[in-house]
C-alpha cells in the first residue's frame, strides 16, 4: 500500500524550484492548495511553449500532469511514492512541456510490429505530419492475438501529447516518421498480415507490419497518396 505524501514537504520542494523556473523565463504560479489541504498544485507557462502545464499532487500519492492548449487538453496520471519522486516529476514535467505538442491522432493498428522477428505488438498512430509507432508490451500482444485489437476505421481522432524525443527514448522499436522525410513508401496486403516499407531521404529504412483485419493499409493509402504521389506504391 502506498504511503501518504507529506504535502508540506512536497510544497517545500516545489518552492525551491520556483526561482529557477522564473529565471528560465517561465511564468510560475504560487503553490495552489485546495481548502482541505489535500491537493497541491502549480501552474507554469512559457512564451516558448505551446502548452500550459499544471502539475497536481494528492496526499494519497497520485499526481496528474495537465497539458492544455487551444487544441484542447490531456491529463496524465501517475503514482508518486516519495517527496523525492515528486521533485523528479516536477523537473521532468517542465522539460516535457517544452517539447510537447497537442495534436489530433488516429489509431490505425494495435498489432503493429517492426519486422518478422519482432513479436511484440505496438500501436500505429496517424498524426497530421507524422506516423508514430509505440510499443505496447507482451501482455497486450497476447490479448491482441487472442481477441484482436478492436481497432476500426470508424474510431475517432484523439488528442495526444506528441513528444518525439520521449517516444524514441522509451524503446528502440518505437518510431516517429515525418512525412517530409519519406523518399518512397510501399504498402502491401496479405491474407493475414499487411504492412508498409519506407525508404527515408537519409537512406534509412523502416518496416511496419500489422494484422490485415485492421484498417491501417486503406487509411494510410488515403492519407499518404496526396502527400507522396508517385513515391507511394500501393
């Protein structure tokens, strides 16, 4: 069971960082408390950021990162098990806020792998100017194999916090592929597996595979054909 967080000490850790944030050019709120003193929060903005950041901590050990822009808002919950962990979370949240962009994204596939020797599924997302593949893990791969991913062409776009650096750093099989860097792409379909191979302008290559029951191939063709023209084989 998680131990309660001493919010007084958490507030001290927050206050120690406020002068540093202000010196870096950020607009920083004072420590924000609820009337019952069970929630502590701080809000930060910067002329160089595209989001407004709010970091909230509950005495029970739950924290929430709120990123907001004109496009909407997203919230990321996480466990905080100590005051030191709270300090680390504050530092990481501010760094992340400097990079993050809130963008609409559509899930194309939930069974995406990066080749025939990659058995761990990932999610394949379509963003306005990028393709993003994020590894899911072994458990999700097993569930997908048993019952399918459930991804359909009718699934709506969702607002996501796009952070290419964090995506790439999270796992070596994660991919962020800008449309502007694609030299040639080939979509192919099969009875059970479909996929795409890409050659980038710097000469690197990518392979993406997914179950043919998912809508990725058609949705990618519709999106990439106007962008790539004859450089897309489909």
